[in-house]
């Protein structure tokens, strides 16, 4: 069947439909075109009807959703409960999007300060060239949190980010409600903002951490008006540019090479509980003078003290201190080819007599000999942990012999010692003396239960010793067997 025949057939099948439309003389091609146009018009009418129906369906669906929302249980929640739900969702620092959910949520968010107390994200504080809208955003956040404490993420470790002066000024409008300030001192805009405060106290500030190496050209005295300030970390070039209410500080971390400055600060902290001082170059140019007329100052609450200072300054430091509650003492000494001298040992022993409750002593990088170590242990009746790290000349048979337990009626050195760690020391000790010391202070659990009376010294829990020269002569097989046997009995012992 050719094309003309097919068209004729189609025409014939629709002739009844078109008989009233077209005259009989019309050609087949014109008939087909008319059919197409008629069908297209029909389809357009149907599509229009479908769109109208879809719009009607969408309107009805929206009405259903609105009606369901009206009767939703969350609509019946008290504002206080809804506030707690939002806070515990962990999204308080993105409260702005939440305020766009509906008119009720926006009104609720704007009038409840608790929703604006999440930490301001770092990305919002370090915007370069912030727009007026962004500054308004920061100010609104600060204002809406009033009168509750204001927090923002620390900037101390973000050396590659800066705060613009306009953002700093927006933040300082809530300075009286700052809880903590943690910035690198290269963020001069945020340091200058408190410097501009006149009489307004930082009444909620509890912690200050300032780090960096700038020249601290401004002097910030606003911290003196912070009645709750307890924790201070200052690692700056000029500590004296940042005066603090030292008498109320309980936690102090200080990096300062001026000996008179940092020791003067330490002695003012009469409520101090924990201190860490980095002063390894303190007094490099001046020799230490040990005098008998040093006035000692009691810090009655200090429990932990971590010092990094030259050996030459040990006597000048500890000759001034009485720490009756001190439990933990760590010292890393920049020796500068200086030994722990006999006068230093005498002064330190006197300090220990004024501070009799030390339980933990750690010495690092100290050129100290066994007789001075013996003096330290002799004045440490409550010592449980003794650590030596890179004190290469300190451990010998004399030292180990004095730790060893002997007769039951003898007064024993460090009777409460449980952990003895000696890392990177010379091999001036013998295997026999080390084993004798360990065994004299070690009992298996079964042996301990069988004793008729408590032993005169505590049982060792951990013993470690490593030699400076790891390529030295190997330990004897008998010694290694004894160490393995002690390990099998439960003692944590390592000899390298």
C-alpha cells in the first residue's frame, strides 16, 4: 500500500467525522493537516485543564499542611520547653536560621537570651572587610544574649586569621559579659578593644589566654577590673603590659625571661593552685646569688608547679617559696654547663622542709649527681613518683643503694615510692644493685597477703631505666631472666 492509498484509507475512516467539516473535493493532504490541527487544539485544552487541576491540588495540599501545623503538638509547647528543645539540639550558634522558621519562632528567638549564648564561630569573627550587614549581625547576636555570659571561639591558635577593628568593636559592646578571652597577641584589634574600656568592669570574665610575640605596644589594665578572673595564661613579649589581679588567680601559665618580673608575679598569687612557668632564659646575664636573708612567701593553696628555668636560678626561686600543699613538682632545667651545686641543694632541701607533702617530682635536663638526688629523696617522705629524664650523671650504685630497703627497723628513704622512672642516664650503675633495689621493694600479691604486718615501704608498681648509650654492652642473660621473672609476677619493669 503506497502513501496515497494509506491517506485515502485514513480519510475514509474519518470521513464520517469530517463530512460536516470539509467538502468532498478537498485533497487527502489537506485533510491530514486539518486532523493534526484539531488534535493539537484538543491536547492544548487538556493540558490547560491539567495545569488548573494541579494548581488546585497544590492549594489544597498547602491548606492541609497549614491545618496540620496548627494542630501540631509543637504548637502547644510552652515557650520555655521549646527553648530547651532548640538549645539541646546543639544548634544554638545557628539560631538565626531557626528564627526564620515562622513568625512565632522568630519572636521567641529574639526575646530569649539563652538562645544566643552559643559560641560565635571563628568564621564569623575573622571575615576580611566585613560588610555593614555583617557587623549588624555580630551586634545583634551580642545584644540579644544580654544579660547572659558571652562566649566566642578562641583565636589563640589561628595565627593566619585576623579580626577587623569593626568586628572587635562589635564584640567589645558585650565585654562586661565575656567569660573567657583566648587570642594570639597578633590580634591587636581585639587587644586594643579592652584597652579602651575605662571604668566598666569585666564582671563575668573567668579566663584570659594571650599568646604571641608582638611588642605589646598597648597597656591593657581592664583585666584589673575582673572580679571573677581565676585563670591566666600570658605568653607575650612584655608581661608587664598586661597587669592582672594576681591575688585572685588560681591557675597561672607564664612565659617570661625576666626573673624579677616572673618571680614577683608568682609571689603575689597567694590563691594560686596550679602554676606553669617557662623562664628557661631567665637571668642569662647575671649569676645567681644564694643569700640567707631571702624572705619566704607562703602560697598556701598551690598544688602543682611546673618550672622551666636555668639551674642557676633554682636557689633564688625556691629560697623564696613555702608551699605546704604542693603535691606535684616538675622542673626542666636549662643547665648551660652548670651543675646542681651544694648551695643549691641546701636551699632546695630547706624548701622541701617547708613543703613536706610533695608526692611527685620530675627532673629533666638537669646536671645533678647522686648525692644531690639522695638529699632530695631524704626530704621527700610522701614521694610516690620520681622521674628523671636526661639527667645522665644522676643514677649510680650509690643512688640505688640508698633507695634499697634493708632491715625492718631501719628508717627507709622514700617509704611511699611506687613509680621510679629514669630515662637517658649513663650506665654508672650495675645490674646487681638495680635488681637488689627492685627486689627489696617488691612482693607478689600472694606474698603481700601472707605478711603478718604491713611492709615498711610501699610496693613498687613501675620501674623504668634507659641508658643514654643504647649501643652499650648488652645485659647479661641472668639479668634478663630476672627482669622477665619480675614482669611475669606483675611488676611493670623495663630496662633498656
